[in-house]
C-alpha cells in the first residue's frame, strides 16, 4: 500500500527551487527513504536511474575509482539500467555510505547540471559526518523519520477534514467534538503499539495482527543491533548495551539515563561517542537538560545530562511484556504509561524539526520537554498519562519566575482541550500540531 509522507512535499520543493543542488536524504534504517524516492522519481521524472551500492557490491568500487566527473558519469551510465537523458533523469545513489569518495565527486556533476541527483543510505549520520562541510549550495538535506501521528492517521483512514478540525481546535484552543476526540484517542492508542515504521504500519493495516507486528518490530531491533556490530566494531558491545538499556532507563522515575546502571565506573566522557553514534544513526533520540528554560536553550545545554528515547514508540512498546499491549488496548487506568507517552512526544517533536530539551532543577522541579518557537520563545511541555494532569508543581514554579518570561505552557493528557491562564491542557495526540 502507498503511505502518504510529508517528506514527499520536501522532495517536491527541492525539485522546484533547486538550481545546482543535489539532495541528501537521511534517516534511520527502514523509515521509508528508498521507497519514497522511488515513488517521487516515478511521478516526477521521465527517466530514473537507481544504483544500489549494497545490492551491487562491485558498483561502489567502480564509482570510487572514477578519475574525473566525466568519468564518473560514464561509469554511472554503465551501471544504470535506463538511458540517462539530460534534463529528464533523476540519478539515485542508494547506500552511498559504501562509496564515500563518490559523494565528493558527485558535487562536480551537480554543479555542471543536466541531471538531478539524490543520495541516501543507512547510517549516513555516522558514516558521512563531514557531508555538511562541503561547499554551501552542493546538497540540500531532507531528514526522514518513522510516520508521525498525522501520517499514521491518514494511513488509517482518518479524513483530512477531521485532521483540519484537530488543527483548528489546537490553534483556537477549543475542544474537539467528543466523537472526534474519542476517534483520535483510539488511533493514538493504536499508534503506541504499532508505531510509525512503514513496513509495520502497512502490515497492521493489511492484517490487524499484533503478533505479526511484534515480529516485524523485533526484527527491526535485531537489524539495528546488526548495524551497530557492523559499523562500529571497537565500541559495538558498549553501544548495544546502551541501546538495550533504553526501555528500562525510561521506566525509572526521572527517566534520565544513568550511566552507573551500565557500569559502576562509567563516565560520560568515556562513552560520549557511543551515545553520539546512536543519535547520529537515528535509532535513538537524546533529550538534553537545559539548565535554564530561556531562549536560546542551546546556551544552557548540559551534554552529560540526558534522557534517551527510541526512535519509534512502537518499537519501545514491543520490548515490554504482552500485558502492556493489552493494557493499552483496554485503556487500563492502573498502568504507568509515562515512558511510552513521552517517547511518542519526543519522536513527534523531533520529526517536526525541534531540538529536544528538558529542564531539571533541585529547587524548582522537572519539566518533561522545552521547545523553542520561531519567534524566539520557550514553551514548557508536560506529558501526563493519568487523571491528575492539573497537578504540575514544577510548571507552576517556572511560570511564576518573571525573568524566564514564559508566556505559555502546554500540558498534554488524555482529555479534551481546556485553557486556564497560561496553561493549555491539550489532548496527547495534539502534540502532532506543535511547530507546524
């Protein structure tokens, strides 16, 4: 089945505005990069040449051996299975991490014009860290994530008119009609289990079989661990240990990643690169502590204090006991959904381009997330999975400090929209509207 992705619009915008820019599409394994690029090429180009450097192992060495831009184009024409027609052809190099020299060489073909180029692959954030240091104007970048909640709702048949009504309710801080609220909450509960990995979503829509969904998710986790072993052998065991610990660390009361749970003598400085690897690979989402909830948050970022979430909430819940899935489906009120809700919020904010921060103070308390607006304001976000959603001491404390100048706060919970002073109480699924 075809899943509508917002990244398609980003690809289309690149094609319309570019002059001499190629496109780099990044994202974790299995988030739908290759499929989307193929669909884009089919609909927008007369000719499409795809060269996959893992499926064709010789292709990487063939391309890397090119002695000039013209030689590289000749080699691409040999590897391509279609005619390269100037002005009508998109050339897609997939799994480009297998031929890093080619990334630099393609620059000259992009500048020369005649063909459009998209490059993509697995673990590009790890393998091609210097890709953004090339001269400005060579590559635009599109970052892909698992399906966000809005994309999931579209795939599950929620009409766009209902999505627009949700957006209007968020903007105007007005309650949604109860039947719509219940429908979105139902889809939200599904999303916590299924998540947004395209193959998993497609399987759930086709079969509705949660057991099959779980097998697919477990296989994805296995693939991620294989990537860790394959691409970072010196630190692979440490990185795998960190990745395996994410679910249990999120179940801690403050959800902060405690290094001593991995090793009694562990220090962040020693393992920093391992955490960075997971973030660059796109398989984990770090949320860093900001010492003050003031703009810009980056100035008070504490790199050694962080929470670590999985890149997909469905993959997180797949690591829990079967009872958790049953509780979500049955809307059981005696289960702590805190880590699951927060994971969903983290990936939703990340997919909308937000840098992820939280705030923790011994004096004032802890705020789950902080986001920055385009206007330079900081908005605190609290995530509540229980009935006591109006109890938020830390939020009250921070709002009462004049020098922070916080004009608005958001509390996401299971209920409908309610506005009280500076605090907007919003349905948990409306986090999908933050930053749009």
